[in-house]
């Protein structure tokens, strides 16, 4: 790992990410459902695991007690992901040594200790440091944080559009400004409440699973007599589906309206 890389998994006391442990890979990956799932696991783990040997019983009870139907069969959903704090602000590994008086229990997991301890997802390499720092300032919520952080196009394309218009890269300090924070937050909230989100359950972002492999869900612009939208990658990140060209135009205006609002507000202050 390069020393310059800021590790994004557990950035502060307000949030964390558990995406690569399979957090969002349940068919029902709604906030409500995941919260109940993680809460039950955490309680079970605290009650049952007093010694390293106990994790087997914990895993059996968890797998027996949960609906484990997955979105993508090839992605493992780890039964050891839970809440790390009493306030349920941070998701993370219940087998981590910091959760177990220094014992590292991850050797008993599906991926094993080395993979679990050493994995850094592509966001660490493809999201520039200033943009990652901005995300940390905007999002104070594990559910939204993990979804956005792992969606590189959603993050990078948005900040690039803004940087192109203000003539410089955005600095994280700018987001001390609550108005700017809220405008950017409106954009990232669309990861959850985008009005053109596809209802297909077997889909997260631009990928869907056709039964044997991942497929990218492309938008058929030709059908609407349209050129590919400049917002194509963002549309795919938001799992968009459009009934007609008019809906697509409305979607483009929503996003560009947000960008214009951000830039106009930025110019007022800086
Ligand atoms: S998906 Fe990336 S940021 Fe999230 S926990 Fe995994 S490695 Fe960390
Ligand atoms: S054991 Fe590995 S995959 Fe499972 S929650 Fe811990 S870090 Fe994630």
C-alpha cells in the first residue's frame, strides 16, 4: 500500500464502510433491513463469542437465522459484518482485534485474515484524495457513505463537472460551508432516492447479474433518438431507467441544475 493513500474504510467516529464484506449484496439491502441484520449479529456475537472457538457457533446461528438471498451470487456476504459501536454509526468486522481484546479472529472467515486485513478497494486508487476528503465532510451516515464511496464514477464525474466550471479543483475546506455541503449532499442522496432508479432488485449501480456473469446495464439512447448523454456514467451509477427521451431530459436537468446551483453558490463565497 502506498503511504500516500488515505484509508477510507473507517475514517472517523461518524461512519464507516463495509461494502467489500458484502454489505449491499442482499436482495433486500434497504437501510432498514441492513440495520436490523447488523444489530442482530452484533448482539449475537457479543452474547455468544467469549473464545475464538465460539465463532463457529455464532456463524451457524447467524446463517440459520438470516435471509441470505443475495443480489449477486458470486459476491460473498460475510456473516461477521456488524456494528462496531453502541450508537450503530460504524459498520465493520466483528472479528477484528480491536473488537476482541486484541485477538484477531479473522483467520476463521471466508476470505481469511490476510485478505481481510490487506484489502483496499479500487476507490482508494481512483478517487483523488481531495475528493475523498470532501466525501468525508458531506456524508455522515454509514449506509450512504459505503454506497457512494464505492461508486467511483458518481464521485469523480460530479466533482470534475464542478471543477471544470469553477476553474480549479475543489478544496475540502470549502465544505465547511453548510449551503455547499447541502447542495452536494442532495446529489449524493440520489444514490438512494433517484426518481429514475430501476426497480429491478437484482441490480446495484450499473451492474446487473444475468445468472452467470455481471453485465453492465447500458442505456439505449438510440431507442430515444438521442446521442449518448454526457451524464451517461452518472445515470448508470444511479441505476437509471427511462421510459422516454423526455424523462431523460428531466434527469439531465436535475443533475445539471444541482451542478449550476453549486457553482453559483460557490462563486458567492469564493
Ligand atoms: S469497499 Fe473499500 S472503503 Fe469500503 S471497506 Fe472495503 S476496502 Fe474499505
Ligand atoms: S471477516 Fe473479512 S469479510 Fe468478514 S466482515 Fe471481517 S473483514 Fe469483512
